[in-house]
């Protein structure tokens, strides 16, 4: 038992231990999506099979938060384009969407693959089904912002030859058909040659933020401000522009500084909140964390909470209980010291239910004892069923 008294830490970062040896962990690949539930962080990536082999096959891995261990999910029909790929998790359904070849050759994919983590075939594999693009859906793009709401997946056009439009597509998971909701090509300002935008979904609206406008011939990049956002109404299939409200309690800056390559995450259990962290404007590197209320459109700087170090091109997600996770990315302590990191960072960004807080305290005091206990002893502890199952899953890895 630890001698330190447990205290719930709101907006304070912890770093999860890494699982040796290093070739059992996913490769440190920046700008790659992650997904989480309360037990696991999911990562689609290539991995290092042995020290003498630089790369091996694509894989889907999950990190167990209690055991602090990575494990590989055996899969069939896993997609092979994995760079700049979006990954979604809805219950036991995992969705891998889009992507670009690792070598950055001029081949992209608008493919979407769906697998059910709770169903395995005769070879104990999660079998992925490909949803093919039809009816004029573009296939020459990557890095599409993607969101799921019930039976629908919403996707905005990704990047192709340094251009990014605002066409909106919707996939019905029941019929497995794509539908074009809005073709914005050339019809809206600030859509041509724009990169690195992020999107949130709330109450039948898609909220688009940030982005960079690239002047290819002049080799310049201009960043969008966060004082104004673009909003797509799914019921009317129209784009609108709205002003956001500043953080009136922050004397140093009332809006996030213009930037791109930042972390972006939306809370499942509090979908009105989205979190932006870190990023870069190509000259400065940021460590601040901002929250936007999608109901009031007001920004809030979560200071004094900051990332442990300035970071950009990192992946982020929020688990249902309210803890935010960051993985991969490029860390900068100054303009010279820049390097990739594969740490898993986490912090509570909302006050969870008392039940979750008590479980957090139980793990703080008794995790090692529970992992060493027999299944019969664990049952006799009277743990709620979901926490008993979480410990049971972690026991197989330690």
C-alpha cells in the first residue's frame, strides 16, 4: 500500500508507464487517431516486431489502463492504408476510416472498415468489413474529420493535393450507404486550399474550427482565428458562420492563439464540451488547454492546467468517465529541442461520478493486491460487476 494519501486530481496530468520491450509497443507515429473506453486506449498502427526489423504488418493494439500493458487484437481484413487514419469507437464497434500509405506516395483511401470487438470468428479474430465508396464519393483524399452519432457517421472532405473542401457526407450504418449532404466546392469562402481543420458534432450541427490556408506558390501559410467558427446544420444542409465568445476571466488572453496541429477531443458523456490543446503556428509551440462550450460558444482557458510540455501533432480523446488522454506527438521545450514522444498522458477534465472516483481511489491503494488476488477472492470483495471485469481483464496481462 502506498504511504501517500489519495487525493482526486482534477486537471492534473499523470503519465502512464510504458510496457517493455519497446518492440511490443506501437511505433511512434504522429498525427494518428486514437479511441478510448474506460478500460482501453485503441491504436491502429504498424509495430516493431523485433529489434532487427524496422517495420512489420499493420495491427490494432489496445493499452490496458489498469495493467499498463499493450496487447495486440487479432484481426482479419484490417486495412493497409494507415497514415492519417481516423478511428472511432461506439460501444464494441470500432471504425477505421480513410488514410494514406506510410511512404506518402500519391495513393489515398476513402475506405471505411467496421469491426465488432465483442464478436470473433473461428480463429479468434475480430473480422473487419469494408464499406465501399459508391455514388460519387471521392476516393482521392485522406485525413477526413469524422464523427459518429447513433447510426450515422459524418465525414467532411479530407485533403487532396493540399486542398480541403467542406463537402459533407453521411454514412448510414444500417443501410451501409453514403449520402452527400452538401457539396460546398467553390460555393463558400475560406474553403479552398485549407488544411488542418477539426470538427465537433452536437445537436444536429457540425462545428468546424481553425485551419491553415496554404499559398503554395508563395510558400506561405495563414491560420484561421478561433473567434469565428463555421457551423453546418444537418437539418437544413447549410453552412453558417458564428462568432465565439471570449474567456472573460482570463486576463492574459481571451481566445486561443491562432494555430494548427493541435489536439482535439470531445467528451461523450458531456458532448457540449470540446477540448483543444497544444499545437503550433510554425514559429511557436503551445501547451495551453482550452474548452469550448458548444451551447454558449464560449471559450474557457483551463489554466493553470497545461500539457507537461509544448506539444503538436498529437492525438487526444476523452473517455466516458471524463478523463482526457493524449498519445504520440512532437514535444518541444524550445525552438531547437524537438522530438517525438510516445507517452500516454491523462488528466481528469470533469468531475466524475462518486462511484468512478471511489474506484480511482481503490486502484490507487489496492491495485497491486487486486491483480495478485484469485478470482474467487475478487468476487468476495463485492466489487461492482464492471470493475470486477476490468480487474479480470488486467490480470491476464501481468
